[in-house]
C-alpha cells in the first residue's frame, strides 16, 4: 500500500523527497505524490478531511492541526538568512505600508505570521487589505501595480530585482535579530493515526532521502528541474542550498526551540491558539 503525500513542486521539496519518491530509499514506504501549493496543503491539513497521510505545511498552521497530525523532526525548511521578504515598487520603510494592500502566499503561512509580528512594530496603524495568491503570482502583481506590496518566499529572494522591485524588509532578519533563533518555515507532518512505529519509519525515510540527495545531488536534478516551473538551474541550486540544511535532516534542539519560540510568541499576541506542553513531541 502506498502512503499519500503532498508537497510543493519547489526545488527544496523535490530535492528532499526525490530518492524516497522514486523508490531508492531502502525499506521506506512507497509514496503516492501530489504536488500542491502551500496554501492548499495548509487548508487540507486544517480541514481534517483530506486523504493524504503526509503533508508539507507551514509551521504557522501547527496550532490548528496537531491533534490529528504529528510534526516529523526532519524533512522541512528551517534555517538562517532564508526569511520571507516584503517587496514594493519603490524603496521605502514599514511606515509606507500603512493602509496599503499586501499580497501574501497564505493566511496560515509562516511568512504571514512573521509579517504580522513585524508589522505590529513597523507599520503604525497596520496595513490595509491582505490578498492571498499563489507565491509565484505575487511579484508580477506588485510590479504591475495590482497590489502595493508583496510578501514573497522561496526563490523570490534571488529574482525580485529582475522584476524591478525593492526589498522593503526582511522578515527573517527581523526574527533572527529579535530572537537569535533560526527561522521556521515549512514542516512535514503525518497523521497520528498511522501509529508510532510508522511515524518513526516515515521520519527515518525522510532523513535518509535527504542524506542520499546530499551524497549524490545530480541524481535529483531531473526531478527538481521537471517541477521547477522553468526556473534557471542556478537559481534552483541557490534555492536548495538555502532551504535544505542541517535542520532538514534533524530539527535538533535549536530547531525545536525556534518552532516553540515562534508559536509561543504568536500565541502571546493572540495570533494563534496556544500549544499544549507535549504538542511538538514526536513518538
């Protein structure tokens, strides 16, 4: 029986899961893969009605789903110098966003949660309308004046200047400066109903898949580029280098501290429900 998994077509996810998805990880469960935008997978996890066993979601959605899903200690995206950016057509400051329309990739995304924490300090009176759109549509929308600013993730860090846009603020830089912690972005979760033994097997399979990709990066390249939405191979490599790191193989003490720090701070601001004491525990 195959386990149903959903993750994005972004280079970091296809790089991480290539070996596993193609049956090269010894003794790993077989996978039935669905590609979906992070806003879609967040919605699936939160609704509780989706049939997928494993999902890539935003860390920000965890407080709503941890009764049904367990956080795997590997496979996700968390790091330093990799935070979301706020982009505008003209250089400015946070104060310039007061009352303005901002495009975001998901209202449950970690990017948007980090943005809300930043905006509470940097945007007097708050922003105006928030518009959700797929992340690859955000920079064109800012460039074309459809929105006043855009919150971008992934490879947009490397390509926004090609759209003639300016970096107004770096959410990751703000987070790291104020907390000293790495930036939690995307998590891998699996249904608790699979049982502790299967969950541990899933975690070990993901960890092995990551390490196999590091050992032989060329093996994953066809899968990465097939789904990279016509991305320049050099940008795809930069993307992978930034988002696939030691925390992808194992969250470890600092990774868990970052996740708890983000969600505890957000709960204190009333942005997410509080976590239970053992909500992040892995079997």
